[in-house]
């Protein structure tokens, strides 16, 4: 399958997003330093590249996501911070969901990873009796 090189990227303005809006559903590609901080690049399930800009809570949650993992990022509105250096400021909130089923499906397709154990020919110890 061919993909466009340096194609268009979709960016989101969080102020225009609605609570519950799915911003990304697809593969996390990478994070990189943009003009205004860290940015996160994803390949959406339809093949489009989506980029999410830095935000405190998103930055924290993305620390737990590795490249090539399938995720869904949902905009969860804004809250007023009540403590810390940003007290009194509004902060964007996100839900980041990882599709752990993809890893399970891949592991099943790939077969066992245990050294010294090879795939069986379909027989188990009970078939030999």
C-alpha cells in the first residue's frame, strides 16, 4: 500500500473541541519538539496524520504510550486548577485509551516467544493417548 509522503496533517484547536470528541483513534507514531512545545503525531485508522499539541495532562498521559501502540484520545473538557503554580488557570483534560487487544491479537498471530518452545503440530499430550 502506498502512502503520501509529507501529506497534510490535521491539527486541533482544543478551544473548539467538544467534550467527548474523539480526536484520534489510531497508531501513535512519535512525539517531537514543535514551535510551541511537545507535539504528538498519530496515524488515524483512515491513514490521515493527526497532530495533538502539548497540554499538561496530555503530556503526562502520553508518557505511558509507546510508538506503534493503538490509542484513542478523547477531549474531556476543561477544569479550573485549584493548586500549584498554575492555580486559577483553566486546563484542558483528556482521556487516553490504549487498545491492549491489539497486542494480544498480535501475540496470538506471532506464536510463542518462549525460547526452546516451538509451535506444535496441533497435537497436545492428550491426543497421543
